[in-house]
């Protein structure tokens, strides 16, 4: 009788642990990653006021068999806004917004320098450009490839509450 109760308790604990792990794993993979874009002033206008860096977020969507999706957003209201889509095609999308007065003279460009606080040495799929009193945020899959040597697809491009939002997907 005692042995049967012990076996029953072991099964219950195993089920509880398994359910807990299954519940926690999607939460872990869905945490937003911080993406730092460095801002590099133009050699022709080094004295102009520009943001020193730009922080956006990207996170893995829940996994699906055969591929992955990355969701992103940029809350850049500290120096610009609201954003609108300026142009897009199969490989890239560009958002544009007016810079706030303190930054309107900024002339600079930039790209990813850190991803989740780790140095980023791959081609940057996110770039930023400051010029003519405007800021342009560019998501560009050109030159990026997944593990099967396919170019990832931009699956969503939009603006939510004046901020750029996007999703891109690849195969695994």
C-alpha cells in the first residue's frame, strides 16, 4: 500500500514538473532582447547634437516547426516621432519621423553594435540615419541569410502608437 502511494506521488510530481517546464519555456524564449544601435556622426558635422545610441527590442516569437520569427519594435519618442513607413519592398522597410528640435541638426548613421549586451559583429539588419531634420530606421534583410542560405522574409511592417514595429522570419 505504501509502495503504491509512493509511486502515485512520483507520477504526480513528474506531471507537475513537466507541466511547469512546458509553461516556463515559451516565457523564456519570448523575452525581449535589447538591441543597441551605435550612432556615428558624419565627419562633416561632428559638432551637431545627436543621440549617442538608440535602443530597440527584438524577441523570438513562439517556435514553429521549420522556422522562426523575430518580432521587433522601436520606441524612439525621446528624440523623434511619430513614425510612418516611408518605403518598403520584399527585402527592406524604412520608417521616417521628424527629429525633435534639439536633434534637428544631427547628421549621422548607425547600426547594431550590441545584441542582448553582447558585441555584434555580423552585418546589421537594423540601421539608422539622421539627416535633414529627420530620422530613418531601416530594417534590411539584404545580405542576411538563415541556416539554409535563404534570405529571411519581412512578414510584418507597421506603426503602433507612432512607433515602428516589425516581424521577420527564416528557416531552420
